C-alpha cells in the first residue's frame, strides 16, 4: 500500500458561486466563499462540495451498472463508494465507516479576481407572473460572465497501485459527468468546461529515526488546515471545538492504518501487535517558537486587583477560605479577559488560536437505493467551530514503557516511520497534519522533587475518571461526600501511602447515546463523572517509599483506573488515550503563595 495524491483542476465557466456563511459586506445577500486560510481571500470551492458531487455521480453509475455490466468490465459499486467516501455509522455499536479519500478543504481559483461587481435576481410571483415584492437578491460575482476559471485541489489516499489506477479512472468519469458545481447551477452558474487529473505517489521526506534515551519521546503536530475536535455538546446542530488534540484521537488515526483491522498492519507488524500498549498524551497548543508543553491552569490559582494591575497567587497549600490583602480572591469561574490572559502567561500558555465558523446542511436522500435528491434537507442545518492553526503547533508525548523490551526499539522505529507520513483525517474536518518526532519527551514547567516538605501536590494535566461511583455523590451540597469519595479513591490508588488533605477541583458529566453504543454496550447506561484538567489535590505522606514508587509510576504511565477497566473498547478515558496525566509539586505552588498577605477566615 502506498500514499497517493491526486491533483485535480476543474475548468469552469463564470459566473461561479459557492456561498459563504457568516457576515457579508453591506448590501450583499449572497457572498462568494473565500479561503479563510489565505490573507488575500482567494475565491474557493469547499472540498465537501466536490466530495458531495462525486458521491452523487458515483451512486448514479453504481445503480445503472449493478445489473448491466459486461463480465470483462470492472464497475464501480456501492462498496467502493462507502470505502472511498465513508458513510454514517450504521450498526448497533455506531461503528464509524471512515473515508479513504481526504479532500483538500478549499479548492482555490487560480485566476485573479477580474470583477468586483454584483448580479441581481428577482423572484416571480407564481399567481400574478410579476415581480414578487421584497424578493430582490444581490449576489457577489468575483469573475466576469463567460470567463474560464480553474479551481485546483487535491485528494490524498493510501491504496495499492491497482486500486489507485481504478480510482483515477472513476474520478475522471465522475467529475466529467458533472454538468456544473456550486450554487445556482440551474441558471448557468458553475458550468464545467473540462477536467484535468494526474496522480503520483507521495514522497515522504525521511526523518532521522532515533532511539530515545528513555522509552518515550515527544511529537510536534502541525495541522495544515482548520480543524474541529468537538467538545461534548448539548445540541445536535452545534459543534464547538476543544483547544487540544486528545491522545485517543491521535491513536485512532494511527489505528486506521495499523490497528487490528488496519490495511497496513502487515507493514508494521510489531507496532500492530503492541498497539494497545502504546500511550499517547493529549497534544497541547503552543506558539511555533516555543517547544515547551504548557501546563493546565491549576484551579488553585487566584487573582486580586491592586491599584494598577492584577496579581496572581496560588492557594494550593491553604485548606481554608481566606482573604488576600483584605480582598476576596477571584477563582477561575470569575476571571475576565485581562485576568485570563495574565494566568495564561503564568502557565506558559499561548493565547488561544483564532476560530472560524463553518455552516453545513444535510442533503436529502431517497429511501431506496443510493441516489440522492440533491437538495438541502429541512431543519438539518448545523454549525461547526474550527481552529485556525497558523502560527501554532501541538505538543504531545509518546510512552512505550509498557511494550516488552524485546520489541520496544523496533516498535519505536516503526512508529516514527508512520508519524513521518503525517496524520490524515484529523477531527470533523478530516484535516491533514504533519508530525515531527522529538528525541526527548516534552516536559512541563519546573517541579520540585516528588516528596517536598512532607507534602505532595498533584495537578491534573488531563481529565481523569476519579469518581466511578457517581451515585454516592448528591447533585448539590455534596462537599463532605465529595471529599470522602476522593479520599477513599486516592487511598486505593496510592496503596494507602497518600492521605488527601484538601483539593481544588471541578467535575463534568459526560455521556451520550454514542458512548453507550460504542463503549458501554455491556451494561446499563449511566453518565460518567470526569474530574477536569487543572484540578489540584494536596496530600500528606503516610508511606514514603510506596508514595515515591506510585508517584513515579503515575508520572510515567498516567493514573490507572479505579475499577480496573483499562480496555479502550469499554472505557475511552484510560491513560493510554491521554487521560489521567499529572504534574507533581509544581514550583509555582510554593513560589506564588500569598505569604503575609493571607488572612484565613475562621
């Protein structure tokens, strides 16, 4: 199997229109889409538009050729279409049917904008045959009517040579069959004049394969286009993105290639054999000029307002409420823009990347067959928040300690080779990202020794499943029960070597029909209660030797599961997917104490 890129040039006759969402220039009803990653704002067609039109054409071919094909001809089938373009989850476990083809997000016009004018359309009243009142539409036209415009994009995939040639054949047929693309096709917009396609094997720039001094190394991920890693959402038609890339997402992309059902598992046999033992942490964003992995904002940090500016303090070593310089300190839920920016600087965090909003709609399909009606489905509009990655990279660590020593070096070598080919299909936009392997793990800011001044302070760097017994905690006024559950669970994790003194933590419920079908199908449905990143737990040391051993193990491998469910197929919140990562005894907990300014409330 090899990686291929198909370069495609669509030669269209203007006017051409793919509508942009969001705010428009004053007086415009319909604006043309422009590449949001380009400062010049080049008119573009979205890759999803090309994908949808290809699906439409190919399904038409498959329906016709299903029972009308000579034996010597190899027709396109519904199976090919599902493999190439994917489909919605269909089985009882909601197993995804991911696409093999990855379309460039924007197919950009290769000609300069030759017209900045507008077109007008009116609607005719069906009863009177005259112009319908208040039905004038003003349309942006970047190109003059009749002008030949070339829109260029690419499709990446991994196929065998014979399959690559078969795909080339049907790409030509599918795109040449299309009469037009974009909006307003019925009145002559976006007519396809010609199509040029060529393809070649992607030449991977070889990275130096190194043997890390430890059984771990860092990776630097650079998405090449906007992407969306959806948060847990309340509404089905709005997807907000997270700032980080979960380790489970990175492993999922790799698993598509070398997992148990991966098409390339025979090329990387040792990696495929030990894949489940591989741990990848969440990838956190930072400016491209910084190679340090930022820390999660500790929830023990507070701010107070002075005469000229805000000051930041850390209350991790204080177990009771109090005042700082006779002011009530502001915790994370109360921070405004200036305070949040100050805290980000203290935690070596970059300012959040810019965001964009994409608006899409589902397309109507007939109940039988694969043919589509092609029009927008009623009440199926949805929006997707995306991250603009320019100027940022995402840093994560790869831990191979659990892999047997006899195979570990070979697994690391194969893993680095696979990373050198990049990550395809990142997030909901199916973006491509390059990956640079770093010889050392990305370490957070400075920390004291694991046991410092007879205290241990653990700060969660990613969410952790520390409260599996959700029924034991009331929904409100549960301070005592929450402390008891955390105390009991930390005693279990630490083999009674650490006694919880106090904590600063937040929790969130997570659950859905999707999680039930994919991961919790073997039991009755209950949401899970995750302790969020940034939560801080302060401990007294009971057994020095055992505590030292446990803390070192947690730093290296992440927190284990209290109920022993370490299988990703039944529990997505395991350490190997990036959850339960910790930092121990960050120096800021001691350095940023309020000192004499602190006045404890009795």
